[in-house]
């Protein structure tokens, strides 16, 4: 039997044990892992060094090497996060709905673990800890498929997790790492509906697309953010510029940063020059539509491609629109259905925007950078779902649960 | 452009219009369709006759021809169901969660339509009306892919729906039927992630499996029910036998009917003979494990295959177990995670059963036949989900919705 099949089968067995663990037991497991990580930080760093060495030899980018690197501080941060997670409310067991029927049946819809989560991710070894911990907290078994470049680090981390799980009497198969990181095996994993309840890809857009296009196991899709701000005719000048600057430059590399600003032509008549200068001061490259280009020929003329692009960089596309309807149509056509903001003092336009824009998170007079599980107050984040089924937008712990109906009767039969 | 691509694209356009329809407008549309169906019943029956004719020529089974057949009474029933649906609460627009953040952001999680639903179904032309109506009520556009055998009926029904939609100013593309019913086109439909938000297969197990195994569009999986009753040591004799008889014989052809009964050996010691005789009186064929077979050699000895089979007939597999744990293990191994019941007066066993059995609906002292959207009080049913993501168990109107977060601020930017 292949490593994949064997581990998937064991994950399913482990899931059936995890479902019976109490909140207290699961939190003890998280704390044990936290302590074990700190205790074995030297071992983890030694193994991580092998991945870094390999990365150097392969000529990886500095940014990739940085994402791969673990030091005392980063391991401490991982260990701290586990203690925070232990403090969070356990969604499992919560009754989300209760129904009393005229025939006396008492129906409860109760949150339960999903079962087995397949996590597919790229370089960052901290995802190994993060994903394992989120799954344990929600009573799920996890099958981890990390990248070859982080294999030594990931193996070390999973060894450390196993030593902690052993101390608290948890099945070690609750957390398993696939050591076979070939594409062929990944392709088989995508179709393992018998053992996996959900796949969660975490990483670049290409990875996520590969999983979505090839998986028959249900996928929790996260990722791409081609986000927009629409500055309406009645937007306050300072507020609009502050929000655009924040949403573009506070951290340009993340999915909830914006890529395009749509400006009502009447607002532009009064404030476009100030808007442009404010962004140029911060070294943001502007790619603008023809109308703006005619007034500011020093700027770059945007192409059709620009409206579709997630720059993740100090680049911003800017387009004038006639009205809120044109802004909405543009966003729905070119956006990735992630996060969009309208800056406006016209209530009616805000409501139209909220109703018609087909995205996970819509803001009035606030930055799109708030689309985040922690900023929403969830205390944890699995990712930001850009799909419409199961979960949409920032996903907290409940996204890692399903429900079941439990029905109590006293002999009812159907007529 | 192929019919599929053209209609899928138009469905997406229609979805963006449907999202703005009010509850009142959607209910008016349902009522208009109801009236139009009654008005044009002769036309529908005339077209239906062509399908029946073709079916006769092809030598279809009587049961298939019956499912295909439309008469005045059945059309009336469809029209009545539309009026009932108009009375139900519209889930769209409901705020399912509100969060106030310390920074003043006010976050609402609001129900919205999914977008475009791809419905793939077999013979029954009433599904054409039912699926269209459920989608309209929840603001979704629907792309229907029925079977070749019902093509004339389905075309006629969609024509009638279009004439009604036209009267109330709805986009006709809200409801579209694929006239190309080839397998090749269906296979393309399964992967049309750009335009379809969800696929819902309705029909036999083979159809559903084909969709699940080939689709990259998210699927709402419904279907198979290999359901169980476990009679515990402390079960009341009459109640246990009544529930088994109801769950097996009240309507054996449906997914929430049971296929296997697991009996605690101590209960069997006292009541097995009465149990067997009660079922034999109702002409239920019993397939039993070796231990029962030794005592009742006139019965059929069950094979491994029997534990896995959804008979949908007057056949019942029966097995003795040592305790509730063995019953749970059997159900989790052989069941289809649909509906299971425990008959017991031991509270502790009931809680163990509820916690450890991995199925959509679990009953204490009641028949599994209650797993049904109407019996749960939903007023409508999309199907019974046997998957764990998005919706599990009987699906009412909310299963046809997604959510979005709308966030109101006054200039908040992220620090």
C-alpha cells in the first residue's frame, strides 16, 4: 500500500477517535505541542538548516529563503499562537439550531468535526504547526502535504508534534505528513474522496488553481484578491485618500490589499491631482485609463490586463467611472470576488454596492485590509474563502466543522 | 459558441439581475408560473405524450414511464407546490451574524444567492418545475440538464415558465434548459467553474457518482441511504419493532428507509422470535448473520455484500452485536452516513451513539423516515445532503444561499 493510502486510512481511523475528545483534552494537546516546540527548538532549527542549505544550493530567492527560515523567535511565535488557540471557544458540540416538531420530535443541529482534512501548502513550515493545531482544536485529523523545499523542517515539526501527542494520549495519526511530495501522489490525493473530507490548499494562485481544477474531494478555496476601492462622487477627500493609501501600501503583498481604484468622474474633477500626488509621494506606480492619461501623460496607460492583475506590489490601476453602476459592473467583471470598498456619503449608493457587488467582503468607508479572521474577531483564521459554498470570506474555527442532526423521540413513526 | 457556453454565460448575467429582486417580486414570479402551468396544462401534456410515445417504443419499464407521465392532477400538484413555496420565508437578505468591533466597524454576515445552479437530473419532469422554483425563490439562476427521455416535456415546461417570467418582468435566462443532453456536454458542464457556482445532481446513485467523480464545480451531493436501526439491550420491545417496521416498510424505495437492523444480543435472547415473526408477517425478506441463521435456518444467510447494500425493497439485513460500540463501528464502516436510529432506554448509550456515529441524522427512539425537509419543518427540500461541506442532511432554502460580509465604517484604516 502506498504511503498516501496508508496514511489516509490511518487518518480516518484517528478522526473517529478525535471526535470523542473533550474540549479540555484538545486544549491540553495544544499546550503540550506548544511546550514541546520550545523544548525542541534546537532540533527544529538544525533540520530547518538542511532545507535552507538545499535552498541556497538551488539558488532560491531571498524572499523564499526568508519564508522557509525558522529561528528561536519564530518558533516562539508558533508556540505562543498555540496557547492563544487553546483559549478560543471550541465550536464542536455547539447546537446551531433547535427545532421542536408538533409530533414531539426534538431536533438539534450540532457542530461536529469534518473528519479528515487534506492540507496542501507551499514553503512556509509554520503552516505545518498552524494547520495541525487548527485541525486538532476542531477534532479533525489532518494529512499534510508540504513542499519538498521544506521537507526536513516539516518532518522535524511533525516529530515534535507526535512526541507531544504521545504525552497526552492522542493518536499520533491525528497529524501526519506525506513524505512523498511528488506531483503524481498529490494528484492521487486530490481524488481520495473515500478518506478525505476536504482539501485546503494554501499558497500561490497556481497551487490553488491546480487543486480546484483537479480535485474531486471538496475544496475550501482561498487565495486571490484583486480588490477594489470605489470613490463615489460624495466621498470625503481625506477619508478616500487615506483609505486608498492604507489598502494599497500598508502591506501590498497580501490578498486583501487593493489593486484598482475606480473614481467617480465628478470627484476626480475636484480631487484627482491631490489623489495622484498623495500616492506618488509613497512611490506607488499608477496605471491609469485613457481619460486620466490625457490629463497626466507622465503616468502609465493601463491595458486590459491591468484590470485583471493582482500586483501584490506598489502598483495601482486607476479608472474613472460614470456612476456606481459602472463601478459595480467593473468589479464583478474583473475582480476575484474577495474584498471591495465604497467611499461615499450617499446611503443609496452604498446599499446598491452592498447588494450588487458579488464579493466575500464589502466595506463602506473602511479599508479592505480588515478582511482577516483576527480583525473580524474570530481569534484564528484558516484562510479567506473566495468560494461560495460552505464558507465565504475569513474562515474561523467553525469553517473546519460540519453539522449533524440529532433527534430525540419517544417512539415516533412516520404516518 | 456552444449551447452550453452561451446559456451558462447568460445564466450568469441573469443571476446578477436576480440578486436585486425583492422577496415580493420573486413570490409574484412563482405565482405567475403556477397560474401559467394550469393554463397551459394541455400543451404540457401534449408534449409529454411525445416522450411517453418514445419511451414505449424504446421499451422503458412501467415504473420509468410512470415517473415520466404528466396528467392534469400532477400538473395541479406542481402548481400548488409553487404557491406553497411563495409563502415560505425568503432566506436572502437575512443577517446570520453581526459583529461590533472595538474600532467601530460594524460587520454583518448576510445571506445572498449562490449565483448559478447547475441541476442535473433524470426522467421526472416535475424536477424541472421544482428546481426552477427553488432557485427563483432564492434568487439563483438555474441551468437545467434533464434527460433525453423527458426532453419534450422539459422544453414545454421551460417554455411555460418563460411565458410566466416574461409577464412579471424577470429575465428569461433565469431558467434555461440544455437541449443538448449528450454525455460530452454534461462532462463539460461539470467543469464550468467560470459560470456555475454549484452542481446539484438528482437521481440514481450512478448519476450522482458520475457528477462527484468528474466535477470540479462544487457539488451538493445527495442520495444514497444505507440506513440502520440499532436495538439496544434496554429497548422497549413494542417500540423497537414498530420503529423497524415503519422505517423498513412505510416506503421502502426511499433513501431514509432502513436496510440493516443491528440487535443487542441480550435483547435478541428475549425478543428475536417476535421480531422476526413481525417482519415476516409483512413479507419482509430477512438476511441474517450466522448466529441468527443457526437458530432460524429457514432465513437467508447474509453475505458481506448485504451489509453494504441499499435494497430499497422489502429486504432487511439483521445482525447481532455485543454492545453499542460494535453497532457504531458497523454503521460507520458499512453505512452511507445518512440516517440511523438507536432504540434504547440507556441515556449513556444514546449519547455515545449520537457522538460517534458519523451520519447526517441520528435518532433516539424514532423512525429514520423523518429525515426529510418537510418533516423537519423547512417547508421545502432541495434534497438530503450526504456530504459534510456546506449542508448536511435535509436541505431547505438556506442551502441554496451563500453569505457575504458587509462592513460599515467611518474611515477606519488598518494599523
